[in-house]
């Protein structure tokens, strides 16, 4: 005879899948060999009203691990998932299902790429390190904690949505507003880590976390040059639309031109893409017109060895 607890776990996962399907397309590992610590992979969607009908607009994907509410402890040891969380390129959520009131509470792991950028090697390479997950409703606290002395590294998962089995996305989209906001921020954080830019968004008044260290020190110059090249492309675009943007252009051009001149005079290895972007801006003439469509931008592609 089988254990009833297994059947309860199956019921919890199926209830969670049903609730998640109200706002996302759902897939799941088909067998044990595919299990990597997440029960479901979802692609969130928005409902768009078209001709009095609603259509689904796919947005970002995410992964979620489901736990029954009676499994939850104050601090959960996630060390067995340390390697997966390190390489995962999708936002990771915990879904806490309550079969009694048919409710799914969704908690976001906003701090995963931040903590791993700070202390990834400590978590992964020290067999005595601990990776702890805490669930909280407090959005004023940061999403991670570091205790090097005790070798305890903590992720604070924040509640971002409470969805019931009778939830109607069409009638109450506001219930998911925080989920979508945090989902976007989590993807930004993952992208920042992958691109080695190390500027992250965290909980609490849109707090910005900036990491400096042995990784960032090798990449921050190149990242700055890329942003400066982007500035010159935008300045060139504003020259083409001078009538609308002349106040910004007159101010910003002085600032960024002076920065470029300082860099050019003090480095022997000016990136070719930056020099080309500055040249493109310098040779773009002012046109006293309003843009036909301000959403249309300009592009530039430059070969580079950097």
C-alpha cells in the first residue's frame, strides 16, 4: 500500500498547477530524471482585450518550487539546490500551497543573483557553508544576508502574490501587479550578473545594490565605455529631433563630451566602438524638426576587437 502523504503531495502540486495556469502557461518535468529542484516552469501572460474578447500575451518565463504549507519551517536549508540556483537563468519562486483554503502564496527569490555575485564561491566551494531560505512578508528588508564567520548565507524570499483557486485574472489583474513588477526586476538582476555589470535592484524603496570586487574590477571600465557610447547615440538622435530635445541636448552634450575628452586624452587603448560612436554623434547635424514618431530610434553597428 502507498503512503497517503505521497497522494497529498500530488494533490498540492495539482492544485498549485491549476492556480498558476490562471496567469501563466505551465510545463513540468516529466519524470524524476528531469527534476532540478523546480516543480513547474511557467511563462506568465497578460490578458489583452481585443474586440470585446481577451487574448493572452506571453511575457517572461520563471520556475517555481511548490511546498505544502505544513512543510514550511522558519529557516529552510537549500544547500542541495546551491548549484542549480547558481546557474539558473530564470527567476525562481517558491509557491506555498494550502489545500484547506485552496490558496497559493508566491514568494520571490529576488536576491539569488545578488548573493551569488557577492559570495557564490563561498557557498559552492565550502562544504561547511549553509544556504538558508527564509519566507517573509516584509518588503522593507533586503533580500539576502551574509554571515562569513558562521558560514551562513541567507536568501529572503518575499511574498509577492496570494492567489486563490477561484481567482479571476480578468476581474482582478491588480492581484498580480507586485508579482509582475518583481518578475521584471528578477530578470534584470539575472541579466546584470550574466553581463557582469553587477548593478542590482533589491526590495525596499527600489534599492540599488552595486557590487565592487575582483569580478567587477575587471569589467566596470568596459561597461562604462558601452554606456558612454550609448549616450552619444542618444545625443545624435536628439540632434535629429532638436526642436523637441534641445534643452536636454544642450546640457547633456557638454557633460558627455567633456567626459569623452578626458578619457581620450588619458588612455592609449580607447575602444573603437566608443570612438566610432563619438564620431557618429559629432558628424550628425542638427535638424530643427519634430519627430514623426518619437518611438523610432537610430542604430549603429561598429566592428570592434574589444
